[in-house]
C-alpha cells in the first residue's frame, strides 16, 4: 500500500481546478519558474521567524508553503489541459521544487542549529529521498513517490511545524521536525528502493 500525501494529488488538482482557465494563455514553463521566488521567500520567512524572533513570519511561511503547492501543481495542469507539454517543461517541473528544497532545508538547519550529525543527516536525507525516487528512471522504471517523508509530506510538515511554533513558541517543534525527516526519510528510502528494484526485476523477467 502506498504511503504519503502525494497520493492526495488528484483531489488537490480538483480543488484548484478553477485556476486552470485563468492561466490558459500563460506559458506553463513560466509558472514553473514562478515557484523559485515563492520557495525563496518561504525560506526567508522561516529564517526571520526562527532567528530574529518575528513569529508572524512563521504564519507567512505557512501561506507561502500552500502557494508553493498550488504553483507546483498548476504548471502541470495547464500544460496537460491545453496541450502545452514539452520536454523542457517536464524538466523545469521537476527541477524547480528541488531547488526550493535546496533553499529551504539548509536555512532550517542553520536557523534551528541542531547537533551537527542531525543537521548533516537532514541535508543528506532531503537529497537522498528525491534521488532514490528517480534512481530507476535511466532504466525506464517510473519515478517513485511512495513513503511517509516525500517532498510533499516534508513541505506539509514544515507548514504544520511553523503553525505550531507560532502558537507555542517555547516548545522545540523544529527539532522534532528534523528528527522526523531523518527517521521518516530512512523509511521512505527503503520503500522507494524496494519498489524500484521490484519493478526492475519484473521488467528483467519479462525480457
């Protein structure tokens, strides 16, 4: 059974479907690129909220996280709905969320200042999860999104943590978040590796 919020993508697409006609004349590649300033601003708000005591910035980060989800889904919807899909668009659709993560997780580690081993593990895990999901792509194995700590799950967890930290500023919610990324990420790596190898073996057996 698949685990993870990525499985909720279809209801979420229906939820934001009303936005698609409004973007009919937009190039979906520009929608993909619009994700970068949203992700950068979210990372900056997290830094302000955690390092400079601006608690309200954590709430801004929650809204920016939701906006990031919308934009990251909208580019693909516009491309498929209006037959604007391109190879460049597919690449941008995959790269821009990764670049947003590249901005977000180092900022969180620097702001929270966890033990070095934990911080390094979080950074490594945020890279390894995406890598393991696409490890089979060169051999034709579909990209895997299974696991409790996928990109969407981590983003939702950061948003929830921002909200909790705003409401209870004295509690170490972000430290718990970092531990969850490491432990949940380990489970996610195992599940994705297992699924990728299973499909690869089935493909080899059918050759």
